[in-house]
C-alpha cells in the first residue's frame, strides 16, 4: 500500500472483512447492541465475588453529578469517615460546593500568575498553549485538595449546598474560560510594561471571577453555627466557628503527613525518586504537587495496610478502561476486544502513557480489600457517581485492574520505609506541564 488509499486497496479491505463469517457475526451483534454487552467476558463476571475480607464502609455514596469534582468528592469522602465517627452520625457530608468555590478562585489566581510568569514567551509556545487550553478545569490532585482544606477549611453541606452550576459546571466553566483567556491577553500586554501593572490588572480580573462564582455557586459562609442530632437522638451544639476552625475540629486525619505515591513505569521515570509537574497546582504559595514513584507491589501493600488499620484510601486511576457500571466490576480482561476484532491490543502500561492512551482521569476511595495469604485479590471502591451505578454506588476491582490502571494513592508517611521517606527530601524531577503524570482527576 502506498501513500494513498486507491480503489484496489479499498477492494482488498472490503474482501478481507466480507470473507470472514466471524467478522460478519461481530458486525451483526455490535450494530444491534452495545459493544460492552458483546465483548464482556462472562467468566470474569461470574468469578468476581463482591464479598471482601476487609470492608469499612457502612455509609451511602455521594454524587458529583455532571461535574469534574471527583478528586474533591474523594477527599471529602475520606475526611467524612472520621467526622461521622466523632459526631456519632451514620450519614454526613462536607460541602463540596464550598471547596469547589475556593478551588475555582484560587485556580484563577494560579493561572493568571502563570500567565505573568510566561508573558515573555510567544503565545504559541507549548507551555503557554497548554495553560490556555487547560484553563478553568474542574479536575485536580490530592495535594491540591489538601491545599484548599489547609487554607479555607470546611463546612457541613447544609451551609453551602449544591446549586445548578455546582452540579452541572459546563456553562459556568465556559464563562470562566472566556474571562480568563481574555484576562490572559490583558496581562500579557500589561506585563510588557511592568509586573506591578500586570498585578493591578490581575486584581480587577479576579474581582470579576469572584463575582461570577458568587452568582453561580453562592457566597461561602465566613462563620457557621453548628449543631446536630446524633444517631442516638442526642442533641449537640458547638456554636459559632469559622470554616477553618470547623475543619480543625472535625478533620481527624493529619493531612500534612500524607504523600502521593505513583506508579509510573516509563523507562524515563526512576523508581524511588520524587517528581513534580510544571504549573500543576491551584493555591499559589502552597507546597507543590509532588509524587514519589514506587513499584506497584509497594503501592498495594501500603493501601492494604491502611485499610486493615481502618482507614479508607484516596486513589487515582484511568476509570474508563475495562469497567462495567451494570455489574459494578473492574477487571483488566473484562472485555475481550482481541477476539471480537481479531486484533492485537498489546500496549503495556508504560507504552500507553507514552502514546497518550492512558492517564489518571478519576479519583475515588478504596474502602475494602480481599486478602488471601496476605496478598490482595480484590478491592472495594466507593465512587461518587450516585447510588444508581455499580452496586449501590460501590464497585469491586479485581487486582489485575489495579496493576494496569491505578496510578496513585495518598498515604501516610508512617507507612513508608526509611529509604522512601529519605527520598521525599530530595529535590523532585521537574516534568513539563503537558506530561501525563500531571493529568487531573475529573
């Protein structure tokens, strides 16, 4: 075959397909019903037991609706476990809308500062283009979540409930993108005169962004008056407090003691080293987003140890691969695409990263693990897609899927070895802004 698709080439392709009855049967099936219903491996489904040896959750799942806030939901779902235990409640949610409001405002400032930093570069510079393409994203990372809680605190959901735009962010984000890209044009021109001029312009842009956020999401409370009735019908009153005081009282986990562990198997990514990604963050002045690259067995061992101690685990993964919401299952071989298409699907995890076929796209919680002779077989997952997906909103992940599609977990430093803790003190390797390890869970 030469550089063009000639009529002879097209005839060969047609004959190749029509001459094989298996291809025609596949065509009949997939044109009638969904691909996943045809390709699913029934043996995997039948062999996946949803009962696990360690299971922590006895609460209902949350729902991020039509928004990319999974990383916030996963973080708040982790923190609400201790809050529910402390307050004697069977159900409780922190306000996801409150945290998203501050993320949007902080991220606008972070973006505008990046525009000032790169103002001397051409607008077609790859980094500048990346910044302009990714503005006003809903997604995020573990360290970005911690930065928001540290700076702005938390409130119960009742004090800043969901709005139409918090649950369906697309129209609000389109307005923010326009205003911030317009602001980028203004700042690049101002920065040519002086940084002081650019910062004065930035203040005006952020005033408009704040106004837009208040219109769409409501105004975050400065103080709350917290009282509740516990599961035994006992009344409690804490009185007035700020969001930071509320977080200080009811966040049971030492967030500053957590680190982000990743599994990046690319040959260019050494195990035992820390990484950071250029212009990845939301709160200017907060500690940078930093990862420690570890082998997959290390990540599993640490996640299982946390679960056995009674603590769920925040994790990030490529959620869209080999999953079924109908059966509530993830498995690396859940769909038999090679047999259906008579084609090889041979890229390993490292190759999928290099060739843009995978990256972290979603964050959730591990709330259980099935251990046999000390080795994990399956993992229980709390998602944030509502109770009508999976098994009442929970999923079972077979260990094969963990190997292929889990990229990171948040873990206590105390679960690391001395060597791993020493690695955290080394200067991180700086990856470019567009590196797949800078992908945002959404």
